[in-house]
C-alpha cells in the first residue's frame, strides 16, 4: 500500500490530503485531525493530487457542488454507515444528528452519530459541516466552528445567508 500526502491552500487554511494507492483516505484541516504526520500521512508528494486540487478549487470558487474522487473509508461498520449518509447530504442542504440517526433506523443513536461524524477523516469531501444540532445550531466540528460557518455560507444562496444566525 502506497500512502502519501500533499498540502493544498484553500480559503479555510491549508488542507492536508492523504491517499492510499488510488483512493483518498483523508482530508484534514490545518492544525487538526492527524496526530503524527510522519507515520500516518506518508511522504509529501505534491504532483500526485491534480484532480483533488482542481475539484477543491472549483468547490471553493462556487463552481462545484459534488466531488467525483475515489474514496476509501477506514472506520468501523457504524462509522462507515454514518459517513455514507453524510456523503449523501446535498450541497446547500443540512441534516441534524437526530435525522441521521432516524435514517439509520434508531433515533436513540444521535450521540453515536455525533461521535462518528467527529471521526470523519474526509472533511469537506464527506461534508460533515452539513450536520447541525437538532435546533439548527452549529455544533462541534473538527475544523472549528468558524470553518463550519464559512463552508455553510459558501453553499447557501445569497438571499438565505442574510437570514441565517450562524
């Protein structure tokens, strides 16, 4: 297995993108998520992530609403089910942890959904920023609430942004 990474500049700071073989396995915000870069990211390879870099640039420019990249999820079965649900939340849409728990068939799983959401290794691409509290409030986000707010505003039509509290 060939693990490697690159760092991409973005409006929300540097993004560390990690791939194993042909699949993306991580997208981490600057200063967040990965504990030991020397052992978990592989060597830095800046010329091997063209499609990822291009799609992220298009997303931040408001020109892309969906990513078309090969992904591989590393997590337990429950986490993977949650991440698949999150991946299905459309651009400009949001869900609550409770709604995702109900989609999994058990409304009592809201906290477990929150925990799995917090472990999402593919920020932005698997859009965990689109998951909100039951009352629509911003809740924890691995990249910080300022980044979550930025990403949600980026995805909203201008008229709706004006009326939001976040």
